[in-house]
C-alpha cells in the first residue's frame, strides 16, 4: 500500500470480483486529514512534491514543500492523479494530534536538511519556594542582551539571554504545571528542564512531580541545587535524595548535570548557563530559518487599546511582519512584533519569543501558530477547526481505560501510561509491582508518576499530555481535577482493593472492560429573546442561570416539563464575537444544530456524557 502513514491512507476501490489492485484503472480513494503538508501529500500519493506544488500554483496557491494545506485544497489536487479524496475518519482527526504530527514532520525535515542550530528553550521547575522565580530574575538581570539605557525587560512570557555569544531562551512561567498544560494542548516547547532544589529543604513532593513530568515528556533535566549560601546546608544529602528519586548525577556515575547555585547571591549562575549550552549541544537542536514560521502561543491577552496580543515562540522558520497566520481557531496578519525589552522587531527566528499584534481574537496558550499562504486559506482552516472542535467536544476524548484496546489496535497506544495516587506511600510499591506483571505483546504498562495524596489538576494534565489514565487507590480527587478530567475525557478510576485495581487494568488491556457512561449537567440557561441568524436559522438570546455553556456541548431544550429537542450548541456569541464559553450571570446568543423553534421562556440544559471512572 503506497504511502500509508498517520496522515492518510490510500485504498483501491475493489473491482467487480472484489479484488483490489494498485495497477487497476479504477478510482482510488485517498483518506486525507483536515490539514497536511505538501510533503505529506506527496508521500501519500507517491508523486513528486514539485509536481504537487505546480498543481497548486495552477490553482493560484503558492506554497512550499513544508507548508500546510487544508483538505479542500488537497482534494482538488488529488483528482489530477486519479484519486478521490475522503476526509479522514473523525477518530483520527484531533486538531492537536494533527498539528503535532505536522510539527514533528517539519522538525524532522529541519534536522534532515541540516538546518541551523537554534537556541534551547528552558523551563524552570521545582518545589514551591525553592527559588525558581528568583533564579529566573537573577538570570535575566545578569545576562539580558543588549539592553540599552532606560530599557527594562518586559514580561512577555519568555526572554532570551546571551552566554558566550550563544543565546538561551527561558520561559518565564516556572513550574511543571504550565509545562504540562502546554503539552496537554499538543505543544512541547521546552528543550531542557532546570530542576531547582533548595539545598536546605531537599527533594520535596513537587520536586518528584517535576522529575516525572519532565521524564514523561522526554525532556532532559539539569539540576540546580539552590540556596547554597545558607550555612551548613548538606548538598550531598540532596544528591542522595535525587538518586533515590531516579535522577543520578554525573558525579555519581549518572548523566544528569548538577550545578550548585545561589540565586540570591548570584553564585554559580554562569556555570549553570554554560552547562545548559552543553546539554543543548548534545540535543542537536536545529531549525531552518528560511522557511515560513511554525510556533507556539505561550501567552495571550486582550489589551484594551491594542487588541489581542500573543507571545509566540517560534519553533522553526522565521515569522515576519505581514505574514498571514493561524493560531488555534483564530487568524490574522502580523501587524507589529516586539521583543522581550519592548523593542519593535521585523522578524522572529527560531526560539525567539515575540509579542505579536494582529490576530483577530485572543488565542489560547499552547495553540500552534502556522503561517499560511492566503487570507482565504486562514479563514477556511479556522472554520474547519471550529467545526472539528465542536465534534470533538461532543465525542469522547483522551484515553479512557476501556477504549485502550481500540487505540492499541490502531497503533495509537503502545504503552498504557498510568498515574497512580495512593493514600499512603507504602501502597505505591506493591501496586507498581503488581502492575508491572501485566502487559501484553501489544501494550506495556508504565507507571509514569506515583505519589501519595489526592488527585490534582496537575495529575490530570500529565494524563492528558501523556495519553494516560489516573488510578486513585484509597484516595480522592480535588474538585478542579475532577472537572478537568470530565472536560478532557481523562479516565480516573478509584479502588480500595489492589486485586480489583489490577484486575480492571488487566481486563482493559485485553479489551474486556465495558465502558460505563454518566451524564454531567454543565449549566442552564433561560431563553429571553429570539433573533434571526444567517439566512434560514435562528438563535436564542439567553441568560445563563447557572454553570456555563461551551460551544459544541450537548443541549436539551425544555418547555415546561416537555423535552422539545436534544442537539448540540452550534454557535455561541457574545455581542458580535464568537466565543468558546459563557458562564453564569451573562447573556449570550446560542444557535442549536438543526433546531430553530425557540420560544421565550424555554430552558436550555447543557450537558456532557462522560465515561464513568
Ligand atoms: P519559587 O516559589 O520556587 O518561585 O521561589 P522564590 O523564587 O519565590 O523564592 C522563595 C524564597 O526563597 C524567597 O524568599 C527567595 O528570596 C528565597 N531564595 C531564593 N533563592 C535563594 C537563595 O539562593 N538563597 C537564599 N538564602 N534564599 C533564596
């Protein structure tokens, strides 16, 4: 089968005898995702990318080999080669997965063509009060680049410093929570994690969490033992604790770099930075500045006078003034760009953090930014993403324990990642040992994080980012964690008996576990007005009485005790703007898929069906 990849699939329509042959002259079907690069399309069709670029030019679309095109555009091209395009089945079409695939493909390209070395992007992690913020401040103050008199660094979410003529980019929001939240959205920007451990405090619960989060992401860790200015601290003890936590430093025969520092006294900072450069060199971080930019939104807000602002970290390529860009479900044109000292810049190259002005609405942190060829392409891409988001939010997401096998069969999951939380430390080892005995030829069980205590939002984020599930043993989950898990379709299962826990995981691996579903009401609203929306449809002006409404969510229309309709929220507006969510106490306009017969006084009940944990 030619060019079969995650990005698509080619099949021959069977002839009358029911056989398929690649050489037959019948129309061949090609499954195409919502977005793919020219290179991916050429692989799929097994034709030269140059040929495809020529075809696109004939259709008035100027793109290069690494640029992304949408389904419609691709569909026009494939006809020329005797194919019929089919939109790839929904299960394979997660926006984030798709974009991530493209990103990985592009990074692979950058490495293959040699590319230029790009600065490493660093996240500082560690336990609360161990000195993460102080360290970031110390680095910024002592190593910031060419700041002219009077210029002060501005908080834009990241900054760059220069060490021995080489640049390093630091993300300004410390902690593994932000790091994993980004990953959960499909954006891995961090190349190296700096783990700050206070010498007077040693390895603490969040230190362990940070280690596991970085390891789950496959990001190398550099340890900074901080606060060495405090008299009589025992650095050796900290090293021992790190070894116990599975982080063996170089001095002890491992490969983790460890630097003693004092953020307060400015000691060891240069040493730390130089070590970061060494680790970065080993990582061979490459990018191709000559291509259109691909980046990630790391911070975004609405400025009262300037409009939507977003700080973007460019992964590869160069972002230039005037570029048409798509970020998540918004788009725009780069009108102005600023660096971390507030200076206007015309271009932002790889690993360069730039605050940009020109998007039509505020994107979300972790949204992937792509430069596209035309305004029309941007609009089409955004529209399609919105539709997909709607479909996705009504469908099951994440990796539920019971649908693991399905994902195994399609090759999406090869490891069942488990986050284990227990009531007491003593329960962890016996459970881990029992789980280690499970696993089949197709799928391995891996406990990526374990600790005692309640299940937190951070655990859920890790589960999303690692496509894992959470198991609580004689423990509960925090309200925020439960809410996030429900929203993202992450499976949390609770047990009090080890046998039951192990038995369930075993059954899930063998595909024997039946999923159970429950319904969660997310909000209610009252219809106060009805107005036309588009040519033939209507929207309801509602007041959210409690909870919230999210675009794409399921909705029930109730008139008194009568159920009038059950559908999904097709559109959600506040004033003239499309919005994702409106909470209690606000008014908004709601359009419902395939339903127009609203009456003033109707009640809407917004709900979500989730897999019971
Ligand atoms: P974070 O929660 O990890 O961001 O920690 P902070 O950077 O806010 O630091 C917590 C406290 O530790 C603050 O009072 C800092 O002044 C102090 N601190 C940070 N680094 C050092 C250090 O190197 N030596 C000493 N003695 N105190 C430090």
